[in-house]
């Protein structure tokens, strides 16, 4: 930890760091004072643990303006949540539409489903990652069941127009699945106003919780009866039966939950709400503007994405013309103590869209705890490298 504190951390798009003090305290309190498995026993510690898990459901539901905490399904990460939504609802003969800026957590499950009779249309985005909702409308056909999109690219930070796409889904009677890995906690999201039926989230990025936590919120328009779980097993409920419960959330939550992580998630989501998503977004927008301005002043740097702080998250991708991303990242780390992400970022389709495949980019993922002073140091480092 001592060595990491001396470094500048620009890898928040992968996982946020540092965590708020309340998150660390929540882990300590739960581990030292409760530590019991929720829903598996009737003793007082188990009941307390169960209350904390339910509080986490309520916190998540409130954050996204959703009424029913029991339809907040916890998973080990957002990848599992996306797999649950796609594989549990799409059947042979169904058609699903997505974009060319998706992460492999969305692409790979759909490519697997193609082998089982699912038809998939990938709508091309512009080179800066932007998407025209009309292109999605033109791809809808009689067999279309779902549109599945990320809210923002993990490569360029480009924000996709989920509000407009949500309206299209409502007009056509389609399910709308949104991957909020890059925006949950950093950008206002309202399931009702944005017409979102299935919202997948992760706990360890802009929600500032721990890894090993995530989930799927299942909207009221989703046919839960015909929604297949990814796995079956122990739920702590209906233990006298050998068949999976059909009620929520138990239908989709087999096995012991990461209850320590969920105690941390409850604390982190409350911290996000208390801090104010608007305040977080404002701070990150100012940082992004400052970073973009500094990068533009370096002639040998090529930027990707909207290159506009109002149309992207605090994620910025670039390359130094004379170096591979891996070389730039290594120099930044070893000589300037700046930690960032390099390569394809698990999103080859996005890199093909913006023209950086197969080498990828250098990615700075800014977060709430970064400062303009750190950005100034990074600009000076890149000027020296160039």
C-alpha cells in the first residue's frame, strides 16, 4: 500500500482506487462483529447479515430509481449479470441488437448464443464511438426481442444514447438491457425515465465497492416465469424441495453470496448518494476537460473518442505516435509512477471501430479521488516521453 500511495492511479475504469473510508470500515465491522451467512441460519448474527444484504438491495434500487428491492439480483460481477440476462431470456429464433463498441462481457455471450440459434446484429458506431439511435431502429425486425448496449465505452468513454434507445425499445415492445459498468455511480441513471428493463451493474468501479460484487435489476416488463437461471442450488429457502425456487431473488441467487462485499457495497452506494452523483459527474468532467486540453497540446499524441468531456466519461484513450501502447505504459509506470491501462481493454470490437486494433491504446481512467495536480504531472511526463 505504501508504494501504491506514492503512485498516480489512473486505472479507475478497471477498478476504482482508493475506496472511501466508510467502505473499509464496513468490511471491518462486518468481518469482526457479524461475519455470518445470511439466510442460512436463524441465529441473531445471520439475521443481522441478512438485513445488511437487504439494505444493499434497497440502496441499489434507490440509486437507479427502481421500486422493488427483491428484483435486485446479486451476482459475482457484471459479467455474470450480463450472461444471466442474455442466456436466461434469449431463445433460438430470437434476434438481438447491439453496438460495435461493446465489451467482451456483452459480445462473447452473444457470440456463444449465435451457435444456438440466436440471431445477432451489430450496429456500427462512428469512429469516435458515437451511436445514432436511428441505426438501431432500422435493424429491428419481427423476431427482435432485445437491444443490449453498454452505457459508455470502456475504451473511449463515449456515452451511448440510452434514453433515446429506451424509447425505441418501448415503441417496439423490446427488452432493453444496459451494461452500466462504466457509468453506475458516475452518471445519473433512472430505470423508469430511461426505459431500462434489465440493468447490469458492478460494485467495484464507480460505485467504489469491492470486486466480487455486481448484479442485475430485473424490470417489471420482464417475464420472470420464463427467465432461466444460470445455475441452481442452495438458496436457504424451500430447503425441503429439490427444485429451484421460482420467487425472487432466490430463483437467481444460488450459493452463498459475497456478504462481506455486499456490506461494503451498501456503504459505498450510500457514499455515492451522499456525495451526489451530480457532484461526482461535475468533478470528473472538469478533470476530463483538463486532461484533454493538456493532451491536445502534445503534437505526437493521437486522441480517440468524442474528445469532449460532455459526451464521455472520465476515460480517455490515446497513443503516442512513435510508441506502442505497451511501451508508453511501461515508461509511465517505471519512470513516472503513473499507473494506467494499455492494450485492447477486453473490447476488440470497440478498437476495430475507432481504428486501434490490434495494438490498442493507452487508457487513463480518472476517478473522483484524482486531482488536476496529478493530471499536470501526467502531462509533463508525456511531454518528456514524446
